[in-house]
């Protein structure tokens, strides 16, 4: 069974019977992210929370780490983006596969690392 098949099976279960509860919109988000063509959406801007002017990193830098976003925040990357995105430190924790308690908390340090990773991502993918 593929991940997409599993998500579609979960969607067939009435929302009120799902434990933990996950909405149909969130399932659609996940299905879309898993099913998307390798290049579609990879370079879409992903917001960095609290930056002024608003700053972004490539969505593709985070996409492979969706499960860590769920572990750290209990939400999909799309949900987090709709709520303003991730801070530099939160983004780094997700990319590195770390829980929040084991993550780098200094925003300036995290920003430098994430910017370098984003630059490398764009070079490799571009």
C-alpha cells in the first residue's frame, strides 16, 4: 500500500471516528503533497514567521520533512504556512529532524544555517 492509498483510506473513515482527529482538508493537503510532481511546488515560497519584510525559503526544502512538522507542531506544513509559517529555528529543527527540545533556539544562528541550506537547495535543484 502506498502512502497516498493509506491517506485515501483514512479519508473514507468519518472524520468524527478518526483518532487522532484529522480533517478532510488536512488529508487533501497531505494527499496533494505526496502526489505532487517532483518539481511542482518545490520552489514555491514558504513564509518565515515574524520576518519584516516577509522572508521566504523554498517550500521544497521542507517538503521531505513533513512528518517532523507533524511531530513538532501537530500540523501540516500547509497549515503552518496559512498561520504565518515557521520561525528560522522551527524551520531548522524540522529540516534537521529534531524535536523542539533538541533544536537550536537562537534565531540568528538558525537563520544563517537555513539560508545556507536554501542556497544549496536552489543550486542543486536549479
